[in-house]
C-alpha cells in the first residue's frame, strides 16, 4: 500500500488569481488544486475582465484583496510586504501574455493555464519575459500530473518498452457537435481570443504535450488536416495530424470537439520495440503495459508494478481512485516545491517535474504548425 | 456541462482532529477532504495515542494547537473563544465512543470515521450521547458522497427501476491475503481494537451502508457465513451474507480481504421490477442503468441523464474524473452546510444528506448480526 | 499464434436428434455445434412432441429419416446397419430420462442437454441406465467447452492460485423480469416439465457445474434462499446460495432471471492462497489472472500465457473471438473423440474431457438441495 | 430473444478449395465457415502449391477429389455432372487472380480471400474476368459479416447518427513486432506474393473496407505515411493514413503489425451530426451508440435496439457471444443464398449482402494509393 507524502510542512504560499470569475470553469479547478495539498492560500484576485464582475466574484469567494484589473494587482501586490508570491492566470488565452508579463517582471511566480498564448508571437515574447525574470513560470498542462502518466514516462525512460516506434494520441470531445453560445464555448471558438487553433489549441495541445511528456520525444514535422464541421465556426473543431518524431518514431494525433459519445477522452498509446503502454484520462488510475510476448498487465496507481514516480504524486491507496483534481493539484504541488525552494534559496529536488514556458512554446508552435500545414493542403511542415 | 457549486462563501469552520498521526492513512484523507471545498481550517489536534507521537505529528503538520490527548483537547478547546467548532475522530474503532462523547457533551460537532464503534454496547451509548447533545454527529460513510451514488439513490426514489427485488453488493480486497504486520493491518485484525468483525466491520459495513443508502431499504434479517482464512487471524477476513430486506427484496453481500486482484472493489447492483442499476467504486464516475427492455445506458457524472442530485456534489465537467477524495469531501461539505446553519440558527437545506449516528448504529448492528449468525452456523438472525 | 487442430480426419458420426423442432432454440445450437468440426452428420430425428410437428420440422431440415417419436426412432435405428451411432436429446427436461433410456439400452451414445433430468429420482435412474449401457453419455454443460475455462481449470490444477479459499459464481439473466408466455419461457417455468428448480435448474446448474469444473471441488453443503419474484410463478426466478466446498473453500452462487441488464452474464471468480482468476461468459476469450502481489494479467485465448488446455479446443488465432457455438462444439468434438475411439476399440486420449452422467446427477442434486434448503428457511443441507 | 434463421433448407452446394493446406490458417477458417449453416459440402481441392503437399492435405481432410493444381481442378470439375458449383480460393494473394480466372471462365462461382490480388493490374483484370462470367464472385471481407457491423450500417442508413463527419478506423496487431520466419509471416512480408502493401494489404484493406461498408462512403483521396520499422522488412508494417471521403467526411486509418498488446484490434468509430457509433472486432457483440445529448447506449447483438439487419445474420440469443467464425460464416451463407438463387434462376433476396469484386478492386486501389502517396512523402493522391 502506498500513502502519499504531500502534506504541507511549512507556511502556505500567498497566491493571487487573474481570471476565474463566477462563470468560469477552470478558475474553480485551479483554486481546488491549490488547496488539496495545503500549500497555498488565495489572498488576492482580479477575477474578471470588468471591475464590477471582478469585485462580485472576489466577494463571493471572500477574497481579502480584490482588484479591478491584473495590472493594478501586480503593481500593488509587488509593493506589499505580505503581497502574493505567486499568481494563477486563468483567463482566456489572448490575455495570458500580457498578464503574465506584469507579474514576471515584478518577480511574482506565474502559474498559467494552457495554451501558453493565443499567438506564436506572444508565446515567443512570453518565453523572453520568463527568461528575463527571476520568477518561476509553471504551465498547467495538468494531464502530466496524473500519477500513471508519471509512471508511463518512468517506464519509457527505464526502457521497458524499448525504442519507441509508434505514438497514437487522441483527445475527442463532443460538446461542440452543435453550435453552442454559452461563455465556455463562445471564447474558445473565437480566434481573436482563443488563437488560430480551435480543437488544436484547446485540446490538441494537451494531447501533443502528453505525447512528448511520456515519450521524451518531440515532433520534427507534421501534416495536419483541420476542419470546422459546424457551419460558421471560425476555428477547427476536428483535426487529423500525422507526426514524425525525432529518432524516427511516427504518430497520429486526433483532436475533435464534434465526436458524440466522447467527453474528455484523451487517450495515448505508445509502442516500442519491446512493448506497449496505454493510458486513458477518463480512467486515469490504470496503465496497461504489454511486454511483447507476455500477457497484458493492468498496473494500477499504487498497486503492484507502480513505482516511485507515481507514488510521489499520489495520496491514497490503490483501488481508491484519484482524479482530475488530484492530477491538477500535483502540478500545483510540484510548483510549490520549486517556489518554496526559491524562498529559501535551496536547490529544488531533482524529481520535481512541471511543464515550463518552453513546453508552452512547443504547444503554441504545434498549433501554429497545424494551421500552417492545413492551409497548404496538409503538407508537411517543420515545427 | 455541469460545474459544481461548492466554493466556500463564508468563514472557515475551525476544526480539530483526534488520531490521524504520521503513519495513519485515513487522517490524511480527512484533512484533504476538509480542504477541498475550503470550508474548514484545521487548528488543533491530538493526533496519536501517546503525547510524544501526538506532538511530533502535530508539529509536522504545523498545527497551531497540539494536545497530548483528546480529553485535554476537548476541555481546553471548549473554553476558548476561538476554540474548535468541530472535531474529526479518526482513531482505531475502539476509541471512537470515548472520544466522541467528550466533544459531544461540550457541544462540539463530531465528524467520526466508521464503523461507529467497536462494540454494539458502545454504539448504543454513542447514540444516546449524540441525542443528548446539541452538537451534530456525522459519520464518514464516504461512499455515499460519490455523485453517482447520489444519482443512483435519486433514480431509485424516482421509481426508475421500480420496486426493488434484488440487491447484490460486494467489497473485496486482497491486502490481507497473507499475514501482514504493518500498523494498518495490525489493529484492523485485533478484535479488541477493531471489534468482533474483521472484513465485516472494516468494509462490510461500507457495503451494507451503501446498499441501504441507495435502495432506501434496511435488512430485517441476515444469514452470515464468516471465515478467517489466514491461519491465526482472530477476525473474519471473508464474509458471505444473505440478506432479507423490508418490503421483500433479497440480497447478497460479500466482503473479503483475501481475494487477489481486488483492491477496493466495492460494487453494487440493484434490480427492480422495471430496471437495473450498477455502480463500482473503482470507476465511480459511471452509473449503468438498464430500463427493462431497453439498451443498457452509461450515465456519466454530469453527463446526459445525470441530474441535480449528482450535480450538487460535483465540481468539474463530465469526462474529468472525480475520485475518492472528492466523494469524501462531499461528506465534509454536507457537514459544513449543517454546521454553518447551526452557527446562525438557520434551517439546513433539505437536500443536505450525510450519514448519521443512526446509520452508524445500523452498521454496528449489522456486524453484530453477522457475528451472531455465523456462530450459529449462519442461521437467520434479526437486525 | 495457435491454430486449432479439430479437422475431421475420419468418417462422420451418424447422429440423430430428439427434440429441437422449429421453435426451439437449443436444437439449432446442437446442430451447428455438431457441424463445426465436421465430426457428425445428422441423419434422423424425432424433433417434436407430436408426429405432425416432428415431420414438419424434420422436412424443413431435409432430414433423411424422420420419426414420429423417440421410441420408434430408437427401435428402428438400432436395427439399421447404417443406423445412428449417437443421439442428441434436446427436449424439455422431463423427457430426458425416458428418451435417454431408450437409446442407451440399445447401445446408442447419448448427447443430452442439461439439466440431466427434471427430478432427482429420474437422475438416479438415468445414472443406472448409463452405467448398464456400453454406450457413452455426454451432458452438454457447454460452458466447460470454452477454451479459457479449460485454461482456468488447468491453472488451478497447476497450483497457480494455490489452495482455493473463495468461489464467487453467478448467472444472472433478465428475460423473465416480467411474465412471458412464449414457448421458451413457458416450459421453463412449469415445474412438471422443468423440475422443481426454476433459475436454479435452468442456469444455476450451469453456474454450479462451472465452479466445480474449474476448481475441482464439490459442495458438501449449501444454504439457499429461493424466490419467485414474478407473481404467480411456480418456480424460483432468483436464488441466493451459500456453498461450503470440500477442503474448506466457501462460495456464493447467484442465479437470477429477473436482473434487468443481464443477458447471460455467467461469471466466475476463484481466489486461492496465491492468486485469483476471473472469467465471464459474455467475454469468453479473456481470462484475468492475478498472482498475489503482481499486476493483474489479461490472458487471451491463444495469446501469451494461454496453454495447451485452451489450444486443443481452439480453432483460430488470438484476437479473433470464438464464442458460444465454438464452446458448444468443443463438447461435441470431445464426444466425437470418445465415440470414434469406441468404434475402433482404441483408448480415448487422456486429455479428452466432457461432462458425464455423474456431473448431471450432481447438478440435479444441487437443484434438489437448493429446493430442500429453501423450504427449510435456507438451512444448511448436505448434497 | 432473437433466434437465427440460417438452417439449410435445401441440398448443399458442392464446394472446392484452392489453397488452405495443412499449415495454412485461413483455409480451416473457410472450411468451418462453410459448414456452420450447413449450406456447403467440400468435395474437391487443390490445397497446396505442390502436388505432394496438395495430396497430403487433401487426404488428411478426407476429400473425395484431390487435384495437383487448381487448373486441373477447374477443368475436370467443370466437366463433371456432380462437379463443384463454387470454389474457395485461399492461397497467398499473388495466386488469386490466376486461380479465380480459371473457375470464373468455366462458370464456377468464386469465393475468394482478400485482398483481391497482389497488384492493381491483376485486380483490374479480375474485375473484367468476373464481369465476363456468369458466375458469382464473393470476396471474404469477413468483418462485414458481423451482425453488429450490419447493425451499424443499418443505423447509418436510417440516419441515426446524421450526416457523417469523422471516421476513425484502425487495425493494430503485434505479431510482426520482431522478425518472424514461420510461413504465415513469411509470405505476408514478401512483396512478390503479398503485394506492395504490407500491413496496408493484409489488414489495412480490412479497415478501409469496414469503414466504407458501414458509412456507405468512399475515400476520394488519401495521404499515407508508411513505415517498415523492423529492419530488413520489405513492406510496411505500420501505416498512418488520412482520408477524405466523398461528401466531406474525413478520416484516419491506422494499420500496424508492430503494436505490442494488440492482437486483432480492428476498431471503428463513426461520428455524425447527430450521434456516434463505436465497434471493436475483439468484442463484436457490442455496438456503442450515442445519440448526441443522450447517454451512451450499449446495443448487444440481438438485444434491445438491435434490429433486423443483425438478426438475419445471427443464430443465438443475446448474451451468448458469436465470434469471428460466425461472422465469416455469414459471408458464406449470404453467398449461398445468391448461389442457390442462381441455381433456380430465382431473384436474390434484396437483403443479401456480400463483398464483391468491385469492393476488392477498391481495396487494392486503396493499397496502391497508400504506396503511391507514401513514396511522395505522404502527398494526397486520388483513389
């Protein structure tokens, strides 16, 4: 039996939040994720795009300090002795760059939702801003926080499946099968806020990031056939992508928002010279492992065959499912380890892993490459 | 898409904890569960059976107030203006009654792990203590907190499967297949601390509680064939139970700690005159519903066919799995709703549901009946 | 890759059939099963209870020789030089004994559907008739023909799961959830034709036989709580049974015809001191094996970990599912091996396995014990 | 409950076989398939490429008439009054055309394994040969015989999922993960016998055929990235293909022989404007159907929601799995219906469906297009 080791052993990190007001989904996720391992205390926020909404949302949460906008928050918090040490940015994509910049330049750590930005230009500028800052930048590609994703990565690194040949990754959803007009759908299908990629940006980036994270590979080129099936939609709602990775592995990536019967069916299958691994986000406590020539094995989180890489981001015994929020919390807790090390000047533990601004750039580059390829009739383009 | 509504809208409830020191599993679960919806702040504890261990564990958690024992804690906290409003009791079973009594009689709400007590005598006394107190008593039969368990209960109440005929419930594990000597195993197989039931008390009570919760039925009599398969074990590690419910339904219950390949495989199937429902704890976001004569349907948490009963204890969209900790947190959050209402004298919302001391008594009665029946060669005994 | 070895290498066995007329389900199954491995040629039949129907059914099948009743068929075929060598008896249960007797006493091999008879008295007489005859008696407990059931049995024998402790077996269906009046339902719920057991006789016997076949154990006593949930039904449609096996293993058996969402959900789980095995009839090409302390393994028919016991009753490579008819055919082919050996006086291969009249008696004894126990308020009765 | 209706009502069709000798897998499959519904009697064969082997194999099967080669067989059988009416051709691919031609021109119906031929040139010639003959040509794209594939096709035709947008189809295997030298592997990886496509020809054609069969669509163009991962292999063992169908639907097709953990994991998912369908060959009795906005439904073969298209090719009740051989037998039985109609000059029933020489040409065209595209760096090519 494995029991987690994530209890808070020190003072909580003072956290602010940009975006995440009343009608946002992802803000609440970030707040819960920040609480699970008791590493953060949310003390300030600029939760909406207008001062009125921001205030209403902040009061609803009982926030000690509520700001009209993120710039004001960055300036004032930076001046306070008890100001925030880190900020979560959970706005629509097009705001990520500007918001992050304000905090980074004032030495406040940034925990930012994905994709990194809505344009490749912004992404490159944000990389520079992060490099120029002493503050940390953590991107919440949350699926890398799942224990069995960590386990899969560790098994690939250990050579359990041999040299990788084939990567099949997909992230189908169905919620945009028809035209939707609620807020979550609205900004995600508006290229000025979401970016040029629709499904590619919103979920394809997750799929691509997951493939790279587990395999340790990167795509060198891709060919993408994007489509907007719903009439009038300005961004892709379905993407078929062929990938060629460094080292010779090949892959397919499918992202879709128009596949009825799929909720968040992110799934990855990796095949090497010696074995195969299969994992699905909706059943995240299971990892299927087939050493070639042996029976398929079901490795459960914390069960037999599950090792240290999963155990260190796991809280409860096998057979008691952990889910999306715990995986998300793992990103926050990894970030907390790095932030707390920063506080004291200590070195960060070598096993701390979180997605960085560089991963974010790769994601935006992936979207950009998909859009470029698709415009050229799915020709191969370099990443 | 359904988004939860569990954000903390008021000041946190001041919480203490009895038991749950360094090497306990369930203490950490309670602490995380208390934080997820931001309703509690843990401020005091008597975390172990010895003052030394209690102090070490308390300091490790950074607790503001650490006590040598629960009685001292009850007395002193009751006197403080900022004393705890509620206490979580997460000790081995035989301590539940004495600890709970101390807090109840001082008006401090009790959130107690299951089973209620290690003996039927203690259970009855605890019921009286709870009745005599103005404080609330919440038992963490946490599986009733899973959204799709709530959904199942709601569907039974709505008549979706008609009058119930058959209830099949089981909770197999495998961790005690061989003799184990670590702490979790050690007290659970010691009748003086765990009670006369082994698997029946530790997990059979969960299975029985779940069956009653979903169906709204209670067993009138049972016949139990208990066995301790591992040589030298003093309590049952496998239990076969036949049940007869009020209203004529019949059931089977199986609990086992010696079934290799089962981690926490709690599973329930309920069949009525019009349909069937199936749910499994290890895949808790799914509820299978078959209206007789129609195809089986997969209802996902928050997806189509999932209603308000699930939504009000759910935080994230369908396809993003919630797990054990979120289900556990739902018990804490339901308790918080009741506690906060108490604070202000307001009426508790009618939809707030949590297991009570009466449910706890039923669980201990179930264990007692199993042991009595088994001693009489599995004769039928009344509950 | 495993390829089967079941091709017919000699002349076909001349086969007759009793029962199995136009509106019967099981007759067609037997006919297909007899053809799959090309060991039999159906040449005669008395397919119905009336001469008219028998003739119509026989003509529809293009049978060379059609008889008005089974006695006439037995007498005349026994006299022919090219008369049938074997007969399949697929009538309702109450006819089995009388029909089988007629053929056995004339030296014609009998392949009989289960349960053996509708009464324990008939069963005992049939055992004697079979013992007195030089002809073979094969009972089509067809589930023992599934390759992965053979594999499970072989693994138990090899000690892969150690000494058996717990056996959980169940066979739920839903087709009798409401009153049905078509032929298949009608005779199965009539105790004069089906026997005193309803679900116990029709499917409980299968479950019990499967448990004994795989484990090599026999129940010494049982306690059964039978119920007829549908108003007016004269035989049980749901049975809860606790079992105590020789050697100390314990089990539960559930048969039901009123469990909506279950078609033919026969499933067995066997747990021993060293591991566990799980198999389900509706997904018969999979066998789940968990050595205690290791990950669960999925053994597929013919795949890695699947051995000779499965291979010898398997025809096609892994990943190409075999089903119910192939499993049924395996009983016919095992019978053919024995019958062909009889023809030449050769010894039957040691690996030939099929259910016998003794197994049939055990099944009827099981039903009788269930009925006796249930009448005595589910008291323990010896088998 | 649905019971099949496939019993033989007339004299058996006299069948010959070319190929399918002792060490071939697919020959045995064809023979069993031909027997299941009792429509054929195998009476002649030229089972191997050499007279000696042909004789040995024929004698092992007890064939009445054994020939040294297929040409001899075609000539002599055509002259006999009781000569074969149909021939099954189950040789390696490069022999299909020549063998088929000999029988077609003599008016003997041909039942031929897939792919149609090893080259596009041969395929076109075979189409002409079939068109010029009065005899029927049936291609055993056997997966179209599965009842739930028929059901899926019927549901698409009925508009249950609306206009199709996305088709995801895949056929991964793992048996060629390493170099193999047994016969089945050897000819399949030799382009002179198998054709220019490796996985594309052997299993990609099945996947493509299945997609077209269910959706009623055809690909207009494709882009294929083929790879031979195993060193020295001369044909592809992994293929990534993007498809554009007539009417605007898009698809991905993956075939692989190097994906450890996959046996014959043919799987298709079809998504339209109103719903989605999912089916997997290894669990063929299940069809998953999600009407957009409703819970996913599990339609079982013969169960609720399963209609006439499945029932007419189904033999046993729901919950009793049918498998690969029954699906294969359905092709033979559909062929028998057409052949028997030919015998008498009657019209074939409108619901008789089997893959034709035209479907075969499409398959070879698909392989050819994959190879052409891949040579041009996965450029789009027309089919």
